C-alpha cells in the first residue's frame, strides 16, 4: 500500500485533457513539494514536474502540476499517443524521513 | 556526457549479499546527494535510500533499514548499495538517481538505466 494514493488508471482520446490525482497527508504533500515522473515500458523514469508545478527544460507546457493542501494533480492537455506511460507522484515525508511515491497511474491514449 | 551507469546486478540466493554500483560521469559527483530507487516486477517505484553529497547523512526505507547500506566514493565518482540478508521481496530493478540537492531531497533529476537484481534459490 503506497503512502501517496493515485488512481491505477486513466485514459483519454488524442487532443483531450486528462488529470491524474495524488493524495497524501500532512507529513508529505502537506508540508513538502511534489514531483511527478513518467515512465515508458522498460525505461527509466523521467522528471516531469518539480516544486509542485515547475517543468524541467524540454518538458512541453501541455504538462502542468498543481497542489492544494494534502493533494496534488498532474494535468495533460492536448493528449498525444506518446503520452501513454506510467505516471508517478512523489514527495519527501517528514515522519518517515524518506521519499514516498504514489502507486502509479497507467495512462492509456484511446 | 552526463551518465549514470549501474552495474553489479544478477541472481543471488536468499540470505546472501550483493553490491550494486553506479558510475557517474559528465558532472561534479560530489556536489549532489544520490538515491537508490527500485521497482519490483510489474510494480511501482519504491525509494530505497538517500546519501548526502559528502556521505555524512543517510536515510533508508523501513523495508531495507539494517540490511542495506548506501555509500559513495567521491574520488572515484561512484555510488554503491550494499545489500545483505536478501529476500525474494528485494527482487527488482534498482535505479540510481541524482537528487537536485546536496543534502536531503528535492527531486530526482537524473536516472540511470537500472540494473536487475533477482533473489532466488
């Protein structure tokens, strides 16, 4: 059971907007910044969002992050077939003294 | 060229030990904290351990505390994970990941390609 809770799956058609949620608690999301990673099958994860909403260079602005209280969200607009991947949220946990991940959300582009 | 390259994986019997390593190039290794993150077959990501830039501070997941040791050699630009008393639940791909921090965690901005560790009799 993951400390951060994500829906196991999400889907959308090309061009649509999809949102993936990440729910935590006061010791993690509530007091630390959230990161998002995506992972293609057989590949290493890649950073998508850091500091709740910032994008590394090279990540398109179709990807956006937000946070409110102990929950965070990743939104993908203008969905493309290459967005089909697993998406993970993560944050530092002050109680566990470690990084906690969500269980991951498998995004399918229909 | 910025690179993180893991090595040392393989098949090991339950109860035995194994060390995985991560060779770093293309940036100043000693400026950054580093982590190990693992992924069991068909499962999600699990953080394993974090070490500060100078090796003075280490944090571990409860699932590996007392069995695994993270350490680094800043002269050889190498990160290590010594894994003892291995069980089948440690079977996973192990990734080394650079932290955008020298002390503590901010985010993982660079990842290795991963190395398979299989614990089986």
